[in-house]
C-alpha cells in the first residue's frame, strides 16, 4: 500500500485503567470565587447612598407632580380667561352697508305685510 497508517489498539481493560488513573482530573472544575465580606464602613456607605437615591427619587416625583399641577392650573386659567373674553366681548359696530341693508330688509317686510303676503 502506498500509505501506511499506524493504529494503536487498546484493550478495554487498559482503557479502564487509564480512566481510573486520571480520576477527576478529566472533568473540568470551576474555581470557587472568593467573596470578601463587606466592612462596616462599606455597608454604612451603601446604606447612605441608598437613602440619598431614595430621597432624590422622591424629590423628582414631587417636582413632577407640582409641574403637572401647575400645567393644569395654567390650562384652567387660560380656559377661564377665554370664557371671560367671550362674555365681555362688545357687539361690533355695523358698517354703513350693513345698516343700509337692515333698513331695506325692514322696508321690504312692511311692503309684504301691506300686500298680505307676510303674516
């Protein structure tokens, strides 16, 4: 043959012995993570930070509520001002053309009544 390959034949008994000699080394292990305990100072600092964060969140919520209340009040004031303007609006003066038209309409109504066409 042109190519020659070498084959190692291992008996099942030899294979079992090899596996036993390796033991648990063949199974990869995770190295345990060492966790340091927090010092009292670190715990106190975290507690202060949490209080500050909570206070800031409360402050933000209060400010947002006040802003909403202010916007609602401004809308109510604008609506009230618009209604007041509509009520206080003076009737506009009629132009000369409109005055002449009203005179003609009244004169025509009198003629129709005289003719009996308008009740």
